[in-house]
C-alpha cells in the first residue's frame, strides 16, 4: 500500500477526489564527508574519483582534474510521496560549494552553486512500464536507493525525458562542519560540538585487520565535548550487523521511513563499515543543513524531512607515522616496504593524498593518486 499524505474522499460512484497540490511529502538523505588529522583540523583533499556511478548520471566537473575541497557532498537523494500526479519546482542552493553530478537532468545555477528541476513531474498513479528508470551494471553507490518505495519522477529537458524514483545530486565544498574530533590515544577520542544546535546519533568507529568496534553517543550538546573510548572489538561481520541496525534506527528517528533509512545504510555500508581506519558518523542539525543546502519546493510540501549525515574520516597520528615510515623505506628499494606502502595507500583510497601531506610527503601525493586510480 502506498503511503498516503492526504485522505481520499469518495464521490460520484466511488471515484477519488484528490487534495491540493501541496498534499505530498518529500524525504531527503545524504552525507557530507570530511578528512582530518588527529588534531581535529579539516584537511583539503581531492574527493575524486568518487565511487562508481552509472553511465547515465550527468557529470559537471569544473575540469577533468580534481576538485579539491574540505567537504564532499555525497549521494543526496530526494524521495516524493503522494497520491496524485502533480508538477513541482525543485531548487537547491549550494553557496559554499559546487554541484558535480546529478540525475535526472537538471539546470545548474550560475557557477554551479546550485541546481534546479523546474516542473518536475511526480507520477503517483503511473500505470506504464515498471522499468522506466535507466539501468547500468556499474554504480554500486547508486541503485540501493531504488529499494525504498517512492513515486516515479519525470524530468523534461531539450534532450528528452528522464525517469527515476528520486532526485540525485553530488558536490564539493569548502567549509567547516560542526564536529571536531581530537585523538587522545589509539582507542580514545574527544568529540567537540562547535555549533549551537545539538548533534545526535554519533558513532565512533574503528576497523583494523578484520575486526572492528564502535561507541555510540545519543547527543552532543551545543558547544559541548565528550571523550569516548572504544568498546571491545569483535569480528567484522558481527560489527557490521550490529552497527548497521543502530545507524538505520537513528536515521529513522529523524523522520525517514524505515526502507529509506535502510537504503541509505545499504548505499554506504561497504565504505562506512568495511574500510580500514577510524571515523565518526553523526546526524547534522536540520538548521545547519538548511543553511548550507537551502531547498525550495513549489508548491511547498505538507512535510519536508532532511537527514544529512556528517562523516569525519580521521587520519590518526599513528597511521600517518606508519605511512611515512613505510614510504621512506620503499624509497630505498625495499621490495617488502613497497608492497606494504601500495597496500596502505589503496586502503586509504581517496584519503591517501591527505595522509601523504600529513606525513610530509607532498611530492608523493600527486603521483600516488595517479598511480592508484589511473
């Protein structure tokens, strides 16, 4: 049964009469990813190449090279729930960043500091083919979002019509997020909320050598701080099952439907809960999201839910020092050190350039990223 946001009145022999155009809800989820050293300072990093995306996604890179920034806006999707067809103008600003990808086709605002879908069609009573949304064999961080129930959307442009179950976009920006993470020791960190609104559903995660642990904090008060220590580590598979459920519950508590929360976790579980290293997840305050990503929907919905997760990837002093040591050993021609350095850089992935710079190996940063990704 579809989720209804209005009551259908039956007249004329049972024919439904639908409510006003704004009788719908919109739900959004997404992630801001940042990288920092053990002192809590955000690092400039090159977030490309990003996770694989389907060929049909529209790319809007400023140039063919990297677009460095402090934040990577990753995979926001917007679902619509209604019981009738209608058109809606969607506009999202990104004044401190640029839009880099989207689907369906949208209009980029001046300087790529925003995006809009004018006269987007919400097809609540669609009776055509069920597979109107395009398919592709790639895009492991895209298709999980389709598992949530939502209305089919159609965006029209000079190039034709494109269909999807949600609006998708990504971007890069340079600004501070409200969480500062300082590393106290190998198993302890201090979390500091530098903003006025409280932060909620914080998870401190550590993954190493097939084992993992996490500590959860319900809230972090305005301008408050808390020191957290990791719980006993467990096998990776057990950890993944435990934390996936806890994170999904936290997302749903902010207004997402259960299948939407699961879709978000399924989209990122291979990165969030599998990649080696330390990271903190938390839900950004709605007032912060509305300031960084102002959204306008016309007609306005009855309810708009926006759940954006902050991801702070932590390059601990221990990991940076270890990287520096094996890189220096590799430069001497040591075959074992070369193999270890290659494995560590692959494990760091998109964060390798930032780690190399922290290790004071600036010249190696550009060539390393090129060797790994090209």
